[in-house]
């Protein structure tokens, strides 16, 4: 993941961090991208995970990576639009574990989302134990080579094209009750359980 351009944070979250995973669970990865390059980051992250065979899609869920939330590093506010969903969001992200991170990004995420503290979420002990096991053995900071290649006018044109194409696809599949958002600053793909 550290080779994905414009990635500023990739963090493990969800049931695994709380110690509640089952044999059917997926692996939730949350991403924060550089402001203005959210859709470029998503395209590369999705392609990388898909090509390695780890991407969750269709009926292939168990043990596969689910990339369902992307935020901009400009304002990494993960508070849901529906205030009734706040507990569920805190449950998913309060104990996230950074796997790849630019210094200061996870700290900014937690400062921005201090509202997490209003909710008791089980899993702190599991998160502490997992953090020790998941200490990166390779460099944990993103690589910037592709960002250099995708800079300038071409990079902005590329982002604009990717944003238009991805937003159309994301919003076309949205059903009533879904917590699906695709804006310039955030992408959330949380379909309602039917």
C-alpha cells in the first residue's frame, strides 16, 4: 500500500481490531489521501488490491480486503451525516491501527474525531496486542515516485477524469438507506444491510 500515490494513511479497522472477527469476516482498510487526489489514490489502491487477489468483491468476502472509506487529509472528519450512525462509526474506527502513514496524519484524524470519546467501544486490549504484532518490518511511510509522475496539469486532469467516472459508478449503485457518499473530500461505501 505504501506505493499507492497520494496515500497518506492506510489503517486496519473494523471487527479484526476489536477481536470480533469470524471465519466469514473481511479485512477493513480505511484510507486517507492527499486533498485533491482522493480518486487517484482510490483507483491505484483498488487496482493494487485487486491484482494481488486480496480485494473483496461479489461473494468473495472472507479474509479479503474491503476498501470502503476514503477521506481527504485536509479534513479527515468521519462523522456520518446521519447522527444515529455515530455509534456504529465509532465502533468501526475508534481503535484503527495505522499500517502505512505519513507522520501526523493519524493524530490529525483522532483530533478531528474527538467525538469518538463519547462512545464506549470494546476492543482496546485487542488493539494494543495487534499493534505490537503489526509493527511494520518495511518502511511504513508512503513512497512518492508516482506522485512526481502524476503531478502538474496531467495529474489534475487525471484526477478530474477519475472522479467523474468513479462518482457516476458509485452513485448509480446507491439504494435507499445506503450510507454511500462520493464527494471531492470523501468516499464512503456502506450499503444498508438488506
